C-alpha cells in the first residue's frame, strides 16, 4: 500500500527524487549523480577477454570444468574473477542445469535453507536421452543449448559471438546510452556479470517480471515498431508504474517459437536463479538478423536452468517442479473479498458487511488495512476505534455466518519511543536479536507508518519463532484472523538509507501528507470522466446526461557471504547502475549496506526479503492453526513464493488501462507459479467511477483472487454503491460461485502438478500466431473463455475464438453456438452489466447447482453437471473434491466425467465422502433430434427436457451419487 505517495512524499518534504537518468557502460549514473570515475575500472566490456575452458571432467550426469580468464582483466564495473567453475547437469528428462560460479565461492548464492529446489534425478542415461543438449566452445568459452531431436535447428540459447551481431553497436534504445553494446564476452566480476544470448528475430518472449508492461503479456524485443525491454530485478515500493521494476523479481522467461514451414510451435523456458539486482535486456539492434537477451547483474552467479517444454503448459509445470509447487488454497479463499484503506473503526467495518448482505452481494471475507492498528503499529488494535474485545466479537460474528477476516501486517515494526512506551513486539524482537543491523552492529532504523521502525532479519536464528509468537499473541488479543495480508515487504522504508541511530524516536510522523487529507486530495478519475463538470459521484449519468467524454488516456507512467565478505566492494552505489526506477537502490527500500546475520548484506539478499517473510508467516499460521491451510496474500514475491503465498498486483490505478493490465499481471504470475493472484478491483489509487467499477467487478469475478480495495480519501467503491454495479456484481459472482468446483480443481492441479489456473489463449492453442499477443482475453483452465470489456462507453467487444473452426464455442448464459470467423475477431454484444463467457466443446464441468451467499452455504447445495460435447460427441472433465481446508495429505476424491454420443459416464476414485449429489445434468451438443428415452444409471427417467435448436438435453432430479460410478444415457 501507499507506494503511490512515496515520490510525492519526498517532494512534499523538500527532497525530490528523480527517475533514473539514462546511463552508459562508460559512465555510471545513480539517482542523476555521476560517480567519481574509478581509475581502476574501465566501464567498458569491449576489452574483456572472456574465459578459456580447461580441466574438463565428465560426470555421471553431466560435466565439470574450469574457466580461466583468457587475458588481462578488464575490470569493467568490478574486479574480474580469474577462476570460475562450470557445472553442467542433466537434471531430468526436461531440465538442464548450467551453473557458472566463482571457484572460490565468494559470491552470494541462495542457501538451500532459504529455497529448497527440486532435486535432480541422478539418472546417468539422461546424458544421452534427455530433451536438451549442452554444447560448448572452449576458447573463448561459449555455450549453446539445443533440442536433442533437432540438433541443427536454431539453438534455444546461444552465447557464441558468431551468433551475435558485430560490435560496437550504438545505443539500441536511443534515449538510453546504457543500451550501447560494446561487446558480448562472458564477464564475471565481483560486482558485474554479463552474458548475452542470440534469440530468433522478433521471437515471442513472456515472463521476466514483475512488471506492468506497455507491450502487454508478450514482451517487447525491439521489432515490429517496439524499442526493446530493460527489465530490472530489484524489489521496489512504487505504485504500478509502466515499464519499470516493481514489487517482485522473477528472472524466468518462456519463449514460444513458431515454425512457418511446419505451422507448428514449441516452447521452452530459461531461469536465471539469482537474487542479485540486475538488468535483463531484450533488444534487436538495427539491421541485425537476430534479437538478443543480455543479462547484467551486480552480484551473484550465472546459475541457469533450461526447460524443454515443448508446450507452454509443460514449461510452467517444469518450472514448478524446480522452485516448488503452489500452496494449497482453502476453498473460502476463492470467494469475494472486500477492503479499503479508510474503514476508520470496527463499526465502520461491520457496517460494510451489513450493507453487502442487505444488497445481497455475496461477501466471503472482510479485510482491514492499517486503520486497525494503534498508532500504525503491527500486531495491535486501536483501543478507541478498534477495541480488541469488539474486534473479537466482530470476527466471531463473521465466523458464525461462514465468513472470514483478514488484517494487514506491514513489514516494519515500530521502535519504542521511550522507556515508558511498552510495545512488546519491539522489545521481544530485541531480546531475541532478530532485527536487521547497520554495518557497525547497531540496530538498523527505518521509517514507515508508525514513525521510526526496525525490520526482521529473516536470516537470524530466531526470526521465525519471533514472528510466530507475535502473530499468536495478536490472535489471542482478539484479532482471530483467517489469513494474513503482507504489505510493504520489499521491504519499504521512507528514509533514503538508514535513518540513523541518533534520531528522535518520539517523532512518529511520516514525511508526507496522507491521501485525502488537506493538501493531498484524491481528484483523479478514470479516462473519460470529468469531475470538474460532473462532480465526484462517478456516476454514469447525472440528471439523465451521460458523463463520459472522449479524452486521451494517460499511461502512468551456501556458498560465500557475497558482498558482505568481499573487500573493496561498493555496497551503497555499485559501479554499474541497474535501471532501478528510483535511482539510488536504497530509495524507498532498506539500505543496501543493511547487515544480516552471518555477515550477509542487503545488496545481495534484498530481493529475498518478501519471500522469506511469506515463508515465515506461512509456517507461523500452520503453528497457530495446525490443521488449516494458511491463506496469505503478499506484495513482494520471488521464485518459490507461490509455495507459501498468493499475490495481489499492488497499488494499481482506477484507470481503464489498468483493468487491461490486470490480465497481463495474472498471466505473468501463472508462469511464476503463483496462481492465486488478482488486482485491486475498481482500482486502488484515484477515484473510480460507476462504469469502470461495473466492468471491473465482472472481470475480477473470473480471476483467481477477487478483492475490491481502494485508497484513503477516494470515493467509496464497494459494489453496493451503484445499483448497476450491484447488479453486475451479483450476476458475475453467481457465475463465479457456480464455477467454484472447476476453480478448485484447477487449484488442486496447480498444487499437484504446477498447471496454470489461467491461460493465455496460445497456451491452449499454440499453433495459432494471431493469438501470441492476445491479452485482452484469457482462458480459465482450458474450457472457459473470458472476453471482458476494457474500454469505456461501448456496448460491443471484439473476441477471438481459438481453434480456427475446429472448436465449437457456446455462450455460457444462452448455450448458443457462436458463429465465429476463423482466425479473426468476432464482434459480440456487451451491454453494461454483461461479461462474455464461453464454454469450449469437449468439456465436462462440475458446478454448484444453487450458488448461495457464502462458499460454505454454496457447497452445501446439490451439484450440477454441464457437458459441452464436441462434434464427435466426446467430452471429458475431472473434479477434485476434499473438505476445502485441511492441510494435505487429506482425504480426497477425484471424479471423472467422460462423454460419448448418447452417454455421460461418471467414475469416482478416492476416500473423501461427498455428501451432495448431482441433481441437474445439462448436455450441449446432445443431438439434433429429441431422444426417445433418457436413463439415469440404467433406469428410465421422465424429468428431462430437450431443446432441438440448442441441441440441449437437461435432466432434472438426476440424484447421481459422486461416490460411485454413474451414467446418463439417451437414445
């Protein structure tokens, strides 16, 4: 929260911080200031000699070798490491591991105690049989990765100079001198690493985040009018800027290659396993026959994993097998969540719950932002506005109504201001020695909402125990939470660098005006709404007049200790300036010289902070509620975060453009193995309006994580505030709750296999190039196509229907077959309040037959089955069913539905007893003529109806027991 104001905050305080100025490899700029030239650094890689391979040794599952500096050190942005080790391992049939690290093991690498990666199989046969092959040249050392069955095809990854364009190359992005390409040697220095690979010209790249990319889900490689991409990996507290680094770091990309000759595609994945701050460049130099990817890192090693795919889904699953599969989600987490910064009391919060029920808009989980705290302090409640006993009573009332409660937990813990200030979370942490420190061993002091603060050091011995104790005490106080919301965990601090140990701890103010307060009003509205003319209601009409007007949308823009144990390393301003959007790496973040247990420094481990907090919080919740699945939503993430937490897309804006960005963000995090993800519905920053909130409440009903949340001082945007929004919300949530068995099965498959819950269209239709850049539509699983309206003042929307005529798509609401033109968009009616949803043929979906107000009540109702047969009568589907909250392994049952012409058959396998039966079976594509008879489990039934125009058979009161085999047949 509040990334929005931090830049403005410093302006209000008199200290402006500009965006990062363009830098070049010949000069390093940080925060707009030119560093004094270090005579020992060349600031140019053109003279870097690369490395020569020696001492090659074949291992059972790969090879090892030494890489020695091949000439005089260039010392471009650090000191060249003279001796490297190369390790190549054929981990599995589909995964190849290439690790280049300093032989002395001085550079920081992520300890196995922090992230436990998937193990290699150890099978010797993989050297001859695995999908991928490691190839190399010895001098200068270069390597390339090929598919075993296509040894002469263009490599998947290729660092050979002969495969790259000749250098030097002037700046490829004209306004950024750092995109000048002086050479492509392998550079491995203590504070700068560089490696470049050729890519097919204009290839399709996805991933490399977290980012709000102007190019969409498909990244800009610098062709077709694009200028290229610089993706910076440095976790940052900022309100969703476009094309800059934000909260999380995910150095994984999926490449999708289309063969024009065979008209088929293959995908593969590349993962750079490193926590170091870095730039990843996707560029296409002028007149170049190839595009390229270049890694520039200010620490760590070159630890790469390659995934063979060959389908997009397989790449995602293979990545999940390495970094860890997503945590199991509780069933209730799929319900609708409501929050805002500005519910000023427990009574105000309770009033929202009551208003939602009065409007009959389902509400599963109520949230509180930092309003709940006493003096903005973690693990407290305000004694006046949120008395602990009243909070407890409120939460227990929610529980009695099958609802849930989630509070915020900020990363920073307030420091006690004097001897009379009793604040146990601080003093207990000091007793256990869990706080981050300065280089001199004193406690590191930051500044966040409560004033001056300290920060847990997750590498310290007792950090997780401390965190568990604090959460337990908070729950015992009365905040009996169902889950936890982790915010500000990049980790954010309002000081640039340490605030110092001599500061006045009694100063609890923040260096800016809070939003909505005098001097900082919330005045912006979505594109097309003029508040000067129409006032602050946000209504679609005022006095019968449409408020929309055409305006131009604005884009808002264990090995070594690493640097902590290396002499001569610049911890505060590394010689190569990555493209951090705030310039100085310590702006809005912990200072890079912050010191962790064991001598580790923040410069090396910064990107891990949020992940380690997620892991500690997940384990704490398991300790507090041993039999229940933890539910976490976190802002800062890293590879493996999905094993512990979900994610929301941060501090977005109430803009139509950001509703579109919502889709690319969710698609990114499917690739990152964090499937429980969604945006702040209707927008967090600025004011929303009726039309935007109407459309967005519909869109988010078809996203994994569904929460409406907005900022202090903005107009209220709960879905009951406008009748049109309330109607649209009720309709969309009704569909969502019908689909919950399908959603839940998708999440089970994610936790079991790493399968995405939401797919880009090309994930399921990989050989249709017209889909490669589509992120205005998406698929839930493989069977539900969602086409939202993403622009204002329209009543139609254009949609692709994948399959090029081989797939029949049916309207969710009417069951009518779509008359679509192959390979081009089809225009659909989309009046306000309606979101287009279509069902793919060949699907069989278990549904909740009668959605109710909560997921618990909905689950108590009978099931329904919806079958959409393909032209040959075939359809298939599964449903995973368990109690929805126990920590696996737990009793479960998988039900399989198989259709052929004239029949639907059910098989059940498992040990979970399913209490509800299927009462309604709907078969689409059941035939053109009315059946003579219909049987359920071999017995003729009469409660059925048939619509010849829709080819629809509906069987009522089927009474199908999902604990055993069953059938519906017709003839």
